C-alpha cells in the first residue's frame, strides 16, 4: 500500500517538531483507533514536549550484533518526569487486523514483551520493515508491533536522526522533541 492510500484514510495530522526539523505524520484513526487515541492523549497532554529520539537501530553490523533479523528504525520517548503519569498500556492492534504495514515512514508503537504493553514510546521505519508486522520474525512472539500512521513530509529529518551519532543503539546526544502538536487545518 502506498503513502497516498494511508493519507486518504487518515483523518488526523500531527507535526513532530525536533531540533533537526519537522516530521509531519498522518495518523490512521479509522484502522488503528485505540493506538491513535492513546498517542493523541499523550500529545494533547504535552507528554512529548521535551521528549527525545533516543534510539537508532540500523542495519550496520555493529548496531544489532545479537539480532538475526535486522531493522532500520528510530525510537522516541516521552519527556522526563512523565513516567509516573503514564496511563495503562493500550490494547494491541496487530497489522493483520489494521492492514497498516511497516513500510518506509510508518509510525508504530514500541512495546515490551507481551501484547498489551505499549504506552508512549514510538518508532518510525526507515525503509520497508516487514519483519515488524504480525507474523514477522523480529518480535519473539511473532505478533509484531502496532502501526498507526505514516510520515507524509520530513523523511529527511527521520534519516538525519537515523544517521546521528550513537553509541550502540543509543543516540548520543539524544535528539530533542520540542513538541508534538495536532495540525488544525
């Protein structure tokens, strides 16, 4: 499915403003309503204002030495001080149900082992990442991750974050998120 199909279905646009530039994202609340509602609750309450992109996962041999299945993503988290204000994890919406696959620019929720564990951390795919879909081999349970939208503009910023200096997978320094805001157009 191409970018245009995702944009046509998505009804909510957000802008992730980082110190490296803006990333514009179309959230697909029609197909991933629980995941989008969870993300938007945190956006509207300012959880990401002062957050950061803290992780870059690349297919360089030294970046994922213990993973048989390699991926390319960047991961972000909420602002410090939000950990005690987190809501219960969101119910898992698999790609097999939503039809939103992990393609170049897809935004998805990070999770701990276990399906209903995602809260605020999210990631953006660089290139197509089918191993992150339901049935893919990246997660031990092979259930993948809950994709919920797609970058419409700003993949140059995503790629700059992906290429930023890192020690292992940890960005050093992390790339600050100034804010994430719903676009009211």
